[in-house]
């Protein structure tokens, strides 16, 4: 623990997740894995842009899939050799 913080140290793994429904994913991780929400950034409309969850010694970084990331994924998929 650093500087008297109650937050446990997360050192084993950091897992990024790109989600269509980040708020739903956060709720799922809390219910299924007893995840602890460490941070959350919201859009102007209240939707989740990014959140960080802790599960044991693992950090989960939940990100909202935006129009830009969807377009990038389509371009990447189209560019892959068959």
C-alpha cells in the first residue's frame, strides 16, 4: 500500500476491454467477480468512456467502443489477408 491508501496493489496483470456497453460490463464484473471500481470517466451524456476495475491483483481497464474505434476495427478486419 502506498502512503496510507486503502487501495490494494495490482501487480499481476492489466487487461484492456473494449465494450459496446461499458456500464453493463462494469456491473457484470462487480456481480460475477466482486470487482472493485477504482475509477470512472463519463461522457457529457453520462455514458462511460473509461473505467478501471480491480479483481484481486488484476486491473481491468474497460473502454467504450466509439464510432472511431468501430471504424478502425472494420478497416483492420478488411485489411487482414484471408
